[in-house]
C-alpha cells in the first residue's frame, strides 16, 4: 500500500467541508450542554475507537466545556470487510460515568449496531444522560431508523474511508472522506 492515493475513486467530503461542519456541531453541542444543569458543568466524551479518533480530536478542541474522555473500542468491519459484520465491544475504558452527562462520538452510522450497543451500556453504568454524535450517516433504512442527536453529514450508501475511517486498517490518515476504486475493494 505504498501509494494509497492510487486507490481513491473520488472525494466525497473535503477536509475544508469537514472542518466547517465540525465548528457547527461543536457550537450546537456547546449550546445544548450549556442550557442543561450539568453536574459541575462537565461532560464525558466517549469516542468509539479507532474510527472516531480524528473526528473526536478535532471536535473536542472546539467545545469550551470541562470534559473527561473515556474510550470504547468497537469493531464492526473486521479486516478487509466492506459490510458490517455486527458490532462487537472489544474494550471499555470509559471510567466512572455515574451521574455524568455523556456524549458518544462515532465516525459512521450505517447499521446502527454500535449506537444500539453503546448507549444502553452507558445508561446502565448510571450516566445522567447520553447523547450521540456521528460524523457520517449513510442513506439506508437501518441508519435513518436510529436516533442520533448530532449528525455531521448524510452520505450515500457507499463504502467510504479517510478522516479516521479505514479499509483493512489503511486510509485513516487521509484528510478527506473518499470512495475507493473497485479493484482496491476486491483485494
């Protein structure tokens, strides 16, 4: 995979569009969390690793609220799969969330499996509230049926990579959200 740009079909969302939308999402999240009576004025951010790491790092730098960060590692697309194989929690390092307001941050919503697994788990851990934020929501019935509080972009039902999203652990470092050429996906 020495020349990863050779596998790119087209840019779906540019890094400039992503940066602009993150500012809008952060402003909305900040306003919403400023109007509720937060315990100590803080929230806990729970990014779903590894795909949401870049999105989360850019998002939290735009939110001027005291926060803690906990991590969850969830796998939905093992290896070179381009279709979800169901969400599986691999690690939970969230810390104490009892009585805290939690924001789950994920990269993409396509089947809804991750949100359906993580949000109830955090509620069972005693979170005062749990909201969810996804960078991308695919245009498919399963994704549209899942409640999400904050959505960055609605996208066609296509396999995408970049800006944290991967194919076989490659392409996460691309600054844009892109589609891949079919021969790449066939390997």
